[in-house]
C-alpha cells in the first residue's frame, strides 16, 4: 500500500499522477497549490451541496404527497360517511311520504266508495219506490174495472180529438209541442233540483248559420260552469211523406254542440216510434258525449249527467290539492279513473235495468188493457174504439198531451 499523487482536472475529474492499486491512499495534502483550481473546488462543493439539497427536496415532496393523499382519503371517507347518513335520512323521509300518500289515497278511495254506495242505495230505494207505485197502479187496474171502462171511453174521445188536432198541425208545430213539453217538465222541478241552471232556446246563430233548439247551462256560486248540454227536439207527423231517422240529426247536433261550447249533446226524439232500441237512454258512440232519449227520460238524463259532472269535478279538485303539495299522484289518478269508469259502468247497468223494468211494467199495463178490451168486444161502440186504437197505446197517446196524461194519473 502506498500514497499516490493526483491532480485536479475539473470539478468532476481527478487525474492520477502515477500507477495505483486497490488499497492505495490519496493524500490530498500532497496536491500542490499550483495544481488546485479554487473555482473548480468551489464548484465541486456546490455540486455536492446541490445534490444533497435536491435529495432533501424530493424527500419533502414525497412526504407532502403522502400526507396529501392520506388527507384526501380521510376527506373522502368523511364525505362518504356523511353522505350515507344523509341518504339514510332521505330514505326515511321517502318511506314516510310514501306511507302518507298511501294513507291519503286509501282514505279518499274509502270516502269515494262510501259515497258511491250511498248513491247506489239511494237510487235503488227510488227504484223500489217507483216499482212499488207501479205495483199499486196495476192492482188498482185489476180491481177497478168500471173505472177502466170509463177511461177507455175517455181515451176514445181523446184519440179522436188528438187525430183531428194532428191533421191540422204542421211538422213544425209538432216539434214546438215537444219543446214546450220539455220546457214545462224542467220548470216544474227547477227551483228544487236545478236552482242555478239556465234552460232556454238557442237563439244565437253560429258562423255557419246553424243553431240548436235548447241549451242547458249550470254554474256554481263562483261562476264556474258545472254542466252544459245542447238539446235538439225532433218529432214527426205520422202522415209526413219523408220519414226521418234519429241518425240523420246526429252530425248537425254534434256541430252545434262544438260551436256553442257545450260539453254534452242530447237528442230528444219521437222519431222511429216502432224502434224499441231508442226507447231507453241510448249512447251515440259515433260522436263524443252524445245521447238519444225519449221525452220521458228528459229530466233523468239531466240528473245523471249532472251527477257525473259533480263527481268528476270533486275528484279533480282533490287531485289538484294533492298536486299543490308536490306529491306524485300518478298512480292515484289512475285508480280514480278506474273507479270513475267502474262507477259509470255500474250506473249504465242500473239505468238500463231501471228502464227495462219500467218498460216491462208498461207492457204489463198494456196487456191488461188489451185483456179488458177483449172482454168488451160485444159492445159495438167499444169495438169501433178498439179498431181505431189498434196502432196506438195509452203511453203514446199521452206523450205530447200533458193535460190528458195528468187526468190518467189521477
């Protein structure tokens, strides 16, 4: 082992002045001052310091990165934990709101069903009363033959007078008599049943030059329209050459309804008297909200349409109140619509059954009258009356003669 001499070439390089081996020593003190470049040594020192500084900087950066990453992870965990708590609270609120909605929906559905049941019981009670009245009337007919004979003679006289009157009346006058009948029937019960309704002639001619016969409009205390109906009255003299059908007037009636802004259209008709299909309340499916009725159903159709409109209005107000509370009631509205459809179907069935029951009672009365007439065939005058009345019944005889109908009622 020996000491080797060296010299400095630059800040990064030392030069051996003689051969060296592993384990030899370098004596820096042996470097002569003339061989030392001060600037080079300064640069070497600075380079060593800078490397150390950069190393420390990198360590600090790594430490900062680790701390930042750890802090971010902690923040994320804190946010996730807080979000879970918030989500749990929101889910509880949603469950509470859903429960509240179900409670409200069940309550409203229960109330609606209860009201529908009450209405059904009320209608059934009215039906039973009317059927009971008809039974009493049939019983009186069976046990008062002498009174019936007098009624037949009166009917013969009324028939002759009626035919004479018909021979003198024009088709227009027949229509006006039907209009007067309906107007009188309405005015009889208007103060009690329809105090806020207006029923009068449609005198306003539309842009197309058309107008209906009568318009019914009803408003609530706030001035909001509850129900509006366009009525057309049609009758026809038996000897008229051209026989009209009910369907001939549906298109024009629908146009009048739309132009006058009415919700429903009703044809009150005595046309096609031999067609039993039109003896009940008939829904005209070809046109929206249109019905065809006989005069005896005039008040009934107003009552039924008014009841349906009131029910629909009440349900719409309930739905609007729920919407104002920002509650999602889509399913509830569907349930209400299903209930309305079911109620309408039950109503139509009840109406048809009622009409059929009344028709059967009327047929029974006609049958008893015919039996009685057969017993009186030996009387020449009564046989002559029977021949004249072959094509007309008591019901048809009094359809346009309120005074005669009133006498029969007594």
